[in-house]
């Protein structure tokens, strides 16, 4: 065999293809001819290796660059460079002309010869060598065969084919060699018409560009001059003598020769120069010619002045003004010696101007004395760079309200030593160490002398301080920045990253030479920061995040930790709040032991890993209470129980995983476990437990609206509906029939592929892209493009790690063009949510953020679309629209429920609700007397968009109004009648609420059920019993469960809260808080009898004592309603807090309990409300919600009887254990 293109070539293949004769083949077989002789034959070499393709470019200076370098440095236009790189990939390999090395596309990405953004396109071009797979037969096709079958666009394919011919011949895929023209035609790799076309190509098939032409031309002339064949282009190349590589010469810009007329004009224009070294040189001043050649300007600037004057872009007067202004600015900078105080020294204001921190105007005002240095230093936009925005200065002990330095907190065992040291290093690297008790800022040496930190840390902190004072360059002795020291390997990356993080979070990268923080652009421009570091810092994960949040026990970035801090009102310092939970700090010795004991985990997130007991205890598998209990167990009994603790940990992990893995759901491309649904927040812990207990089936969970939309998606544009014939067809059919333009159809099909499936609207079936091709639903010419779009579902491949990536991650890595990616991402969000390709289902936006599948910037782009990001097209109005806007214009097929894009032909009417109609209906007020809008004045449009009207009904009514079949007043009458009818029918059907019956009409008005459910109830297709079994309904009628009683875990004994109080297991404050929470969330609970009772009933049955009656009756009004002392009317708990009918702290505590158990209670209607409805009805506002829901700084009105810490009701609920029989939540109390 012989070495060929990416593989070995047999002697038989050489004979069969006509490269060697039968005699030579026999000679090889018989040993008469050696393989080396054959391999060295010029003809054989020609077909085995081909001739050289264009390997790179050469500049007039003789410098050589790769094609990708030329592209990045803008020496080649992107289209020309990409085409030349695709030729390299399709004719053998990518070439590095500097190292004279060849490599495959995969290798080229790994070694940095090309960027990952070109990976997909070059991999596709590389198939010209390896072969294109026919999805129908599995056969490998040549480039020509792939063109004929529509898998490669014809024009692009012919360019690559022509390049193959120019570099040795057509490539036979799988055989690793080129073949003679006659063989290529015989084997079907070429045909005669194509051969003739490529041997004498017309202009429209010339796909290459000569970058040397720089003349200004019309577009037609540009095309005429620039369209060269590859062979012509190659002939213009030169051969590099040492390597034999073919290099494309790039001409430099021709020198701008100044004509005599221009020179004369410049010499005769005299300027009075009142500053600088030319001041007063001549009486009449200095000529413009002398001034531009006097050393103030570079050759490039001079050429630019001449060109702009000659092209009449600038008049002589404008040019003179420009030159004088630039010279004046330079002279002003040179003579201005003003400095401002920075981090560790003075900062010249000239440097502030150069780095963009102050404007030219501010600089001039300083130089002229209009502004003082003190005034400029106090400007907010300047101060942040001179002094920084502040590092995290210390800790704030929530219980004692005490401020403390990190060193002091570490010594008091309130912070782990590693976490404290990292925060002190961040302080040192951003300017100073801070003593929050005295508000002093000190250098490291001063801080050691003042005992703000101990001497044992001085070496490490002095090293970190160099990020501000500068590292010493060992070669020059000069001072260099942190980033420059990293490049010179004076500091390891792992040590530099947290220091850089801290600098960026406190004002910007520090310039140690000029003693200030720099804006990011200036830092990059002056070499204090670079793109590689930016990439490293933007891709930090749990394993590389250097800082630790002691409250949440998670690894975070410095910016994230700073965002969780509070600002001290007196000093303005940033302080890290420490809750009692955070201060449950394990001593160093215990932690050391728990870290040294490792467990080999066989399931779950840590599968196949050996992990320390400490890391497992701090994972999501364990609640705070479990973690505390196990650590305390070790502290009490030490080494004897280590094995037992290890067994308990392993068992808990295995049980958690086993429970979730037992149940599988159908995902987009694979099965999805219940455990995955739980981790993706699609089901809650209660649903997971109910699945495990057999109380719920997989089918029931799948049918939950909150689950179904993420497993299946919602509304898709499925096909086309021709009006007025009502003919249905697929999008591909519509394209082939000329009903949709190819571009319009392709983006809609890509959206289908990227959101799950290609849809057949006639058969109401869904297919993967390959299945759609086999079923004839799409054609081969768009197969590759749809496969690429489908990767938004199945996952893109990271060219470095080969791991699966989401659409957004692929966009960030440059594997997919941003505009294309935005279109697909928008379609995913509009049809149910962003797709997680690893887990094969959609995820809520907040989960997408956490997993790196989305970010705030992209959310902003999609929520405020411009014409540039509207990637879809209405074939009727020819407007660019978002996917959601186009979806709104579709009609729903009554048979299948699919959304169909209307295409209106002659005689048909295209109806959609335009903006002017919406505006007209928004401007018309309407008074409603019943239902949700009772006694309110709302717009006609608002009512039409409410739950009273289905989308179809809304369109129907607006159509009648637009076509003038309904006058506005008639429309209003009809709307009011529909509302009244809906209310009357809904009032007749009732379900059990907290204190009486609730009509289904009220559930509808509270947005707990939708119009479809209401209609089903009214027509009898859904029973009230079935309705009340739904989780979403139970949540609002009964709540999700309060803390019902107490469990003594060692004895497995259950008792009521009141019993626990009487037995001394709970303090009075703790017990009363829990009983008030029960009363305020519906009922007092007897956990032994599983009974729910009002306060009166509870007292009568002995569940609580009479001494608590008044307090519990007051709390119960949170359910039944308080009385407004002024009007005597009933008011809600929130309104009672605002009107001071109830003490604010108590009211907040009760609101907290309601919110944690299903929602705020409406005392008029006797049920809980969704959050948005709660706002609308005035039972809560956003400020109060934030206070109640903030886990760090929000309300903490309850007490953990085991740790005595103040926590929220929600946190206390999480520490409870569900009763196996009743499902009630029981608070575990450890006996002393």
C-alpha cells in the first residue's frame, strides 16, 4: 500500500483507476518492481498527494501568514479567506505555512490553526475527501454525487470541484487518492458537461477573489475584476523556495504620491502657530505643508490628510482647522502636569484622557483652570477608577449586628481559614486591607504592624499586593501588571484568576505604573488584559470559582459574592452578612478528618468518583439539618462512628437516585428520569415523593401542564394553509409549489428542526430530520442545513472536548452564526422553552441561566427585537417578524390543533390583528359589573385578551369589528354578555374552600383555571371531583401543607406542637410562632388524628390550651379577614399590616407562612391566589414579596429549636420530615 490522502492506497486501486498499468501491478505482485519505485513515480505522486493548494499569504515585507491569520488581521475579506480554507479542507488538509505542517480540521482547531467558529463549515468541506453519507442508503458519495443529490449547494460544490481538478484531480472518497479525469467520469465522480464547464468556466461559476485589486470600481466592475478561477488565482501565487508552498502575494497600498498642485496649495497656506516648538519661528507663521511634516504626525496620518483633501471630503479650511486642533491637543497634553491621587500614588490627568476616563472637554477645563483637580477627582465616573468601587471589607454578624474583619472572623472560627485568606488577598490585590471596625485602609505591612492581620499571613498578602504595586520584570527590572506577570509565568494562573476577578469587580484591572483601575477597553489596548483571560474568567465553573459563600455553602465568583453583601450605612463599606446558619462553622480539625475520609460513589452526580465525606455532606443530597446532625454525631463520638456516617451518606445518595430513576418520561430524543425533572424544577419534591409512593403515575405527571410544555413543547408553526381553498400542506411542499420562497421556507423548517421535530400537518405526525427525509417530507438539498439546525435539540459538539453543547453555548463558541442562532433560540422560547440537549427536554428560563444555556444579555436582545433580529417573514405582508409575531398570525387547525401559516391567494382574505386595531380597542374604556373586572374600568382590548375569551373567539370578534359587521358599541354589548353568561354558569358549580364553598367562576377569575377547563366543567366533560384532584387546584384550595407537628427521630414519636411545648421540647416563642402559622394558613392540625380544626374547635378538643386562644384567634383572621376600624369592612392580612390593625412583625411572619404553603389567602373567597392575582387584588405588593422571599436578607420570623437560629418558615419547612402515612410535615426535634 501507498500513503494517500488521509489513509493508505492499495496497488489494485492504483491500477483500477488507471494510474499504474497492469504490468506494473503484476511487477509489484511478483516482486519485480519495488513499492518505493512506484511511489517515487511523478504520475503516481501527482494522484496520491496532488499538487499544492494555496497554503497562505505572503506580504511585501516577505512575512508569511496562514489564511486564518490573514482573515483575523483583515488582510483578506472573510468570504475570500473562508473559500480558500474550504479548498484546503476539500483537497487534502489544512496547511500551516509557518511550520510547513498539514493537519485535519479537528487537529487544526486543537492547535489553533483555525478558530472554532469555522469548524462546522470546514468539516463540511472536508467531506469532499472522506465522502458524504447518503441518509437513505448509507452509501458514501463523492463531491459531484453529493452536488447532484442536492446535499451540497451547486455553486459552492462546483468551486470545490474545480479546486480539486486544479490540485491534481477529482478525489475518490474512501480510496484516499485523486483519479484521472476519464476514470472520474467512468466512476460517476464527474460527467462530461461538468468537465467542460470547469475547463472553461463562465464568470458566474468563478468563486474566487483576487485580494490585490484596490481600485474603486462599480459593483459590476468589482465582480468582473475579482471573479477568478482557482487555477488563475493559483497562477498568481509564488512558490516559497524553502518549503515549496504556494503562497498568495498581498500587495501593500501603493504609496500616495502628492501631485504638485496639492503640494503648492499646502505650501501657500500659512498658519499662525501660537504654541509648541514652531511658535514664533517665522513672522507670517508656518505653512500647512511644514506643519504636517514637522513631526507631529505619522506618515499614515499625512497620507490620510492628502487623500481626504484630494477627494474633497475636507475643504482647505476644514483641513487647516483639523490640523491646528490636533497639534493644539498634543501640545496641551505635553505641557499639562496636573495629577490626581490614585491607589498608591499620583495619576497624570493626561493618562486619564488617554484611557478614556475623562473627556477632551474635561481635560481642557482642567488645563485652563476652569475646573480644579479636586472637583474632577470627585466625579463618580473618575472616582471609581482612581479609588475603586470598594472590595468586600469584612463581615456583618446578623445576630449581634457586629462588624468584624476577615482575620478576626477567622480567629473566632466564624469563617474557614481558606475562605478568609482568599478574601484578604482580594483586598490586598485591589488597593488596601480594610479594618471595618475603624474604617481604616492599610497597606499589608501597616496592617501587620497594626495587628489587623497576623504576621503568619504577611508573605501571602504581600504577594497578592503586588497586583497593585506591580511585579518586577526579571528582564528589564521594570514594573509590570498582574496580567503581564501571568504571561511571563511569574504567577500561576490559579493564583492570578481570583486577584483579577477582584480587580474587575472593584473598578477594573489595576495599572500599577499609573496607580489606578482601568476601563476594560483601555486595559486591553495597553496590554494589562487580553481576550484569553477574559475567556477564562467568563467560563468559570464550580470547580474553578475561587470564593466561598458561607451562607449558601457554594463556590462563587468575587462579583457574585459582592452582590450578596450589604453596604454599611455609616462607612459605605461592603460587608458580607453571616447568618447563624453560616456561623455553624466546623472546626478545622473536624473538617480535616472529614476531608481525609473518601467514599467511592457509584450513582448520581458523583458517579465513578472518589469524593471526600466533607464534599458529599455539602452537596445537594443533604439538607442543612442532616448535615448538622451527621457532623454533630462525629463530634460526639469521633472515630468510632466514621464508618457508620460513611454508610449513612452512601445510603441517602443511593436512595435519592433510585427513587428518581425508577420513573422514566418520554423526552425529545431520549428517556428522561423523574430525578432529572426534579433537578430541572419541572416537578417539586412532593410530586417526586408521590410518584415513589404510588400516589401518582407517570401518565398523570406527564399530563401536568407544567411538565407537558417542557417535555413536548407548545405551539409550533406546523405547515401552510392556502386561503380561500383551505388546502393544507407541509412547508416543504409549499416551497416546491412556489407558494413560499425558499428562504422563507428554510427558516421555518430550521425552526421546526431546532424545536424538536419536522411536522407533517396533513397526517399530524412528527419526525426527526432523518426520518423526515426518508418519509419524503423534506428533500436532500436542505438535509444538511436541517441536520445542523436539529443540533439545537440533539446538541452541538465542542471541537476541543467533544462534549455536547446547547445552542447558546455553540453561539458563544462561534460554532454557529449569531443571527442564525438567535432565530433558533427565539423559536425554542416561543414554543415552550430553551432545550437542554444533554437531558432532552426544555427547561425554565432560570434553570437555563444556571446551566449556561442563556444569559441576561441574550434575554434583552430577544425581549426587545430590532429589525436585525426579526428572522421570520410574513409571505402575505412581506414584513420581517419574530417567531412569536408570526405565530400570532397563524390559524389553528380545528382537527389537529396545529398552527398553520396562512398564505392568501386571489379571492382570499388575510386576517390578523394589526397594531392600529389593537390601539383603537385599547383606547376605548369599558365598565364591567360582574366577574374578574367587577366595578373596574378597563379597555376593550384588555378584556378581549383576558381569560374570558379564547384566542379563536378574540380573533373572530375583532374580525367582525374590522369588517364592520359589528359596530364598536355592538362589540362592547356582546363582550359584556359573554362575561355575564360565563359568570352565571360558573357560579352554579362550587368546590370546597378553606371556609366554605368556592365557585368555579371565582377559580376562573383568580386565574387558577382557564377558559377551556371552565367550559369542560360546564358541559360536563370534566367533573368537579377530577378537578379538585389536580395538584394545581389543591395548592390553592387546601395549600401545600404547614408544619403540622413534632417528630422525635430517635424514638419515632409524633406529637402536636402544643404537646411539645408542654413537654418542654419547644420554647413558648417557638411553639406560638408555629401554631399562629397553622391558624393563619387555614387550620390548626392534630398530627396524630390527621385532623384540621378551627381555633374554637381545637380549644374544645384539647389540641391547644385556652391561654393561647386570643393570640390564635387573631392569627386566624389571616384566613377569615380582619376588620377595618374606620369602615367596618373586611380587609386582608396585608391590608391589616399596612393599616396597622396588626403588629407589622407578626403580620409579616403570617404572610411568610401563607406564601410558603401555597400562596396568600383571599379572605373574601376562602382560597389562596397565584402571585400575579395577589398583586392585582392588593393583597401583596412587590416590596413585601421581596422581603418575604429573599433567602439572605428577608424576613426570618421563626426559630429552629435545634440550632436556635432565626430562619424563614420556608427554610424551616425544608428541615421537616414528611409523615409516611399522612404526608404531613413534622419538625424533627433532637432531645437533649
